[in-house]
C-alpha cells in the first residue's frame, strides 16, 4: 500500500479502496458459489437433493421449493453486485463497505464449501460451515439495521442490499442448519420405512416452533416483508414433504397463514394509526375566545421562529 501514489491514511481513500476490492471479490465469490452449488446439485452423485432424500428427518423439506428460494438469493446478489459498481449515494456506499463488507464474500465461500461437504456426506463439517454462514450473515444484517436502516426513500438499497442479505440469512438459520444438525446428531429415520416418520417428532416440533416464532416477532416489530415471504416459503417447503409428524405439520401450516397475516395486520395498523394522528384537530383554548379585541393600531406580534425560520 505504501507504493501507491495515494494517501492511504485518508479515511476516504481507504473507503474507496475497500469499495474497489468489494467490486472484484463479491462477484467472484458469487460465481464460485453458483458454480459449486450447480455442480453439486446436478452432476454430483449423490446430489444435494439426493442427500435430503437419503436422510429424512421430522423437518425434511422439498428440494425443488428450496431450489427456487436459492435462485432468488442469487438474483438478489446479482443486483447487489450491480449496485456495488453503480452506487453514487454516500450512504449507499457506506452501507456496502461498512455494514456488509467482506462478510458476504466469506458467506458465499462458506456456502460453496458447504455444498462440497454436503455431497461428500461430511455432515459435521457441513454443520460447522452452516454455523459460520449464519454468523457472517447475522453480523451483516444487524449492522445494516443499526447503521443503515431500510427506508422507503431508498428503495434500491432496500431491494438490492437488505432483501438479498435477509433472504440469504433466513434459509440456513431457519432450515438448512437445523436439518444438517439433525443428521449430525442422528435424528433421522430410514428412507424406505415411512412408518418411522414419527421418530424425533418433538425435537422437530421445538425447532420449527422456535424459528417461526422468531420470524413472527421480526415481522410484527419491523413489518419485514422479506422475512414474511421467506418464512412462508420455508413453511411451504416443509409441509410439501409427506408424511410428516402431525405436530410439525400443524406448526408449519399454521405459520404459513400467520406470517402473511401478521405482516398485513401490522401494515394496516400502522396506516390506520397514522391516519388517526393526522386527523386529530387541535382546538384553541377557551381563553382565546374571550380575549378582548383591541381598538386602533395593534402592537407587534410574536413570530413562530420554529415554523417560519
């Protein structure tokens, strides 16, 4: 860095170099992620989908439904990479460099290595990689919420930064990591014996109830459209696989309805509450009606400097 004809002690120069580094590393990590997952899902035998059928659990999911979800993650990341190149607003660049930074690059690498470990059936390694993936994405999402709050006035930032990072976090947090952990702990049953599907019902019930309650809280507190869509889609991927233990099936079907219902209810409540606030009319005090009207020339009036400057 000392050989560069730049003053690298200048914070603005450092941020510029960090942005350039991300413009190179983020698309590269995304390409590696896509290529690795695609090979492991289509060419490798057993493939990623085959593993989910070889090791059924009480929280098994439909690979095709999850594949569509992963495709949405990739589309969102392509938009994120474009924003890295064309962003002009200082607050957007700050979010890309300071809040997200290299965590998304490392997350893409972690997902690529997870796909390899998964098809090789190294389940302990895949569980550890998924744990690292969750921590990296949780850090980015928390930093975005704290230092770059999603606003309607910045729709591109919401659509191309917040939404892809949130989608990427919810999948391993709510589904892939618990499922990999179940396999690692031996909480599975034989694929050719559907009568065993009731084994390990209550661990699956506890996991599905916990992750969906967490999602419901986020949706209610933040009116999070992305989380509502993602959580509902994951629930659909769960009850699409049959047979499933009745307690787990009831939970995922229930939250398939509750997530969008909670989102619509909180949005309607917010709109109604703001309308009531705008509709309130402040009446003058009674004393204003009884003040005598002075005759002749009036004295100087006070001006509300806060309103008129």
